[in-house]
């Protein structure tokens, strides 16, 4: 069996730069998705009282970032609604990365485990990159295992969202693993 990345149907499609990633709000994981009255899309990540706001064009292009402090006692979606006219809903955005705030303390263990310290989307988990770079460096059994796993991932249209952890989302924008 050919177990290189080229043998995985749909792999190039999953990696394409214009791919739109669907995301729903997940209060438990502290990220929120919705639309603004002017048509822009909003993704917000909350870390304690700090809020990272990613703004996207209606077509999914990342256009701006803001960082705010959540007023004490205010619920996130209430704040976003009051400040921006936010309406929770499914958003579809292209791949992006918002780096951590300057001076933000980054837990080295968490960075080592997750591999990403910002707010970002990737088509695949970061720890699969070694396989994509050089499948021949893996034994045949591991190559077959990775290939099967990647085929399933591509067929389900899964992707990874990074916000303090690595979350796996499906084609409906729902978290299905981490």
C-alpha cells in the first residue's frame, strides 16, 4: 500500500488556502462565534477577563484583531452583543492565527503539549506534521495507521482550532475531541 500523503484522496482539498472552516460558539471551551450587523463575522476567545476578538469579512478573510477586558460580572455574549451587535451563529472563516498578546505569560508545558500559543485554525493537528514532512521515516505499521487516520479526518472534514488547547471540530462546527 502506498502510504505517502499523495495517496490520500481529498488531502489537497483539505489544505487549500480558501477553505472555509465552520465554527459554533462553545462556552465550555471559552470561544464564541457569531455575526455582526455590518455582515462581518466574529470569533472571540476568552481567557479569564481578557477577550481576544478576531474579525472576518463575510467571505471568511481575517481582517482585524482587538483585545479587550471583559467588565466584571458581565457575561461574554451579553458583552459582545452590547459592544458589537453580536448575534451567536455559525461562522465560516479561512485559516488564521492571532499570536498571544505581548507580555502574555505562556505556560511552557501547555505550549509543548498543544504546540500553538495563539488563537488559530489548522487543517490538521500540528503533531501530524512530521508524518506529512517525511512519511518514509515512519515504520510501515505507523504509516498505515497515520494514513487511515488522515483519510477519516479528511472524509469527515475535521480541523483543529487552537485556543489554550487543541480542539478538533467537525464540518458542523462542533467540538468532537481535544
